[in-house]
């Protein structure tokens, strides 16, 4: 669809905007500068209005050039648009707010840490004092691991949840000079009462867990509002997400973080599904004088036995992977391998002249 106010004798509107989008996607600021200058020279619409218009549609979302630069992590293009073409940060925040997505948490989700470091000061300088609750991710279907928490997690919790070491460290370093609550590792989620250590465990990233425990000396012997400890959360996540990293995290929580393995041990054992993890945990309990078998607990509590053969476990894992090709931003089945993030964004459909 063409823009009536932009005319070019050499290149049509669609291909010009496609070239702009491609330049942003590839973080080619020199090409972006040329295409934008060409477009602005022939465009009757005022510069500010044209640049603020949401030209690029991704699934149900519409982004301006600056917004598209942010979600694709194109640092050079973002800086060019902001510094050279005077694209407005307040307009960008309004653009994201109206679509109920959080720009900082998107950067954390995608691990665009270079752009995150540049954007953080701009964000806090321009963020409205009062704003409505925003979603933290473009993934509205991935709720298995953190169902209630996802819609309102803080920036540092988002970075921990998505396993972004560089983003966590960037936010933590910024917090030392600018103590915003959204960047405080000890800040608890209002509904669940969980600090960042819970989100680190939920991420399935042993690196994030080690970072918080060994580098930041976070307290791991904590409970959430449901009196669950980190072992229970890890067990729950491992039952939903077939990730061998949860085995390593589970062992680390017991052996390094020294979390009491006997606390709510029956519930934990019932939650566990991985055969190796079950055997490991039963051995840990026996070393503490607790002789209990998972199958006995399931029969006692009338729970359907979860022990499976190795063949059954492999088939279940394969089926699960097919049904869940991307744990982050898996919004559409046909979004894999496109430009938004690393293999996890929507098919891009350019439209010109969209209403902002």
C-alpha cells in the first residue's frame, strides 16, 4: 500500500520503505541515512510526523522506524534516528504504551544489551511518572513457566527470566548509580512475592543462577508468598519445560546454595518427572534420613504415576519441542527464523501511511 504524500520517480513507495526496514534490520546506519534522506526530500508530510508514523507492521503490532530499531536491537540505527533525525523518545514510549508492551523488557528478552545501555538513561528521563501496567514481552502464549508473574515483572526480573547475563549485569550496574525499584534485584513481585532469584531459576539458565549467587551474593534461602522455596519452583519448571539445565540448577541449589532439600520434599518429589532427577533427589533425601519413593507418594496421594521409560521420555520431549518451537516470543507458528530477535519474531509486512 503506497503513501500518497511520498513520491519518487526512481523507486516506488513500498520498495523504499522495504529498503529502510532492511537497513534497520541489518543495522546499516549508512544505508538508512541515505534512504531516509531520499524519502524525506520527496515527502510532503512534515518530517516529525513522517518519522513518528508507524510504517512497519509486525503481526498485530505497528512500529515507527525508531520502534523497529529498538525491537530488532539495531543500536547504530537507533542512535542515528534519535541523534541525527531527532526522533522523539516520549513518542516512542507512547507508541509502546498504546500497544501495551514494555521497551526495556523487550531489550532484556532479546538480550540487546548494547542498545539497552544506551536506551536506559533516555527511558528513565522520559518515562511518565504514572503509567498503566505494560506487558513485558511480546510472547503472550508462553505462560507455562511463569503464568501469573509475566504481565507485571520488573526490568531486572525480565532480564533474569530470559536468561540474559549481559542485560542483568547492565541493569545491575546502572542500578548502583540510579536506584530505581525496577532495577533492584531484591524487589519482590507484588502478587507472587518473588525476588529476582526466583526468575533466575525459572529461566533455566545456570549462568544466571550462578551470577546472582556467586557474584551478587543474593539470598537463595527465601520463600515466595505461597511458601515455596527455589527447589519447588525448579521442580515445577522442570515438569513443564524439558530442559536438562534444570537438573544442573536443582543440584546447584542443594549443593552450592545449601537450600534445605527436606522442605516440602513430598511435594517436590511428586512434581519431578525426569527419571535421573528423581533418582538424584531420592538419594539426597536418603542422605538426610528420609526414605521415600516417588511412586509410593503418588499411590498414597492418588496421583497418576509419572515414571516413564527412556523411550517414552524421549518421545514426550520430541513432541514438546515440536509444539513449543520457541520459549521466547513464540507468538506465531510461522514466525521462526524471521528478523525480530534470533529466530523468534513475526513475519514482517510493511505498510505505509498507518495511523499512529
